[in-house]
C-alpha cells in the first residue's frame, strides 16, 4: 500500500499514515508474472533493441518493463471501479447534482476529474485524498452543519 501524501487530522505532526484501502479509487495493479520462456524472450528482445529504446527501458527498470503488456482499451470502453464508462460516470454525477452545472469551469472540473479517474491518473487520487482529509478536518472543527 502506498503512503498517503497527506497527514491524518488526528496524527501527530510529521507522522505519515497509510491510505485507507476503503477509499483508494484505483485498485492495486499487480505486475504480470512471466514464465521462464517469457523471461528468456524478454532478455532477447531487450538485447536486440536500438540504444535509444534500450535507454527508455533502463530508465523504467528492466524488471518493471513488460514487453508483453496488453494494449489499453480505447477511452470509450475504459471503466472505473464502479464499472462505469466516462459518459456513464458523468451522467450519474450530474443526475445527483442537478442545477449545479451552470458554469463552464464547474463542468470542466467535473469532466477533468472523471477522465482522470478513468485514466487512473495519480493526480486525481491525490485530489481525492486531500478532499477527504479536508472534509474530515471541517467536520472535526465543527464547520459543517
């Protein structure tokens, strides 16, 4: 589990806490386990690469590099944890928040967050973590009614 980028409201200053797995918006992705044949083939592929491409693999790390990785789904069929596509996720959110989408900035923010979740962009996990932490802080200090 990754360490949270924010400190818990109740934790002592400077103490890092682990993210609550119940609110992790991206499931942990496990690297594929390679058979012995695939490991040999991986080494052969690496050795036959041009220096520029090999530099990319070296920067990534040979162990993390997966030459057998399946291509990603097109954006229109990628799904989030709730098994919704981007249009379905946006429609569900807008249905639960009627009348709020009056400004283009608000609509763009919603669309950007939904796309970030579908694409599994770590930036949006950080935004989610901060918003959750801030909500708990407001609740703790009595600012919410």
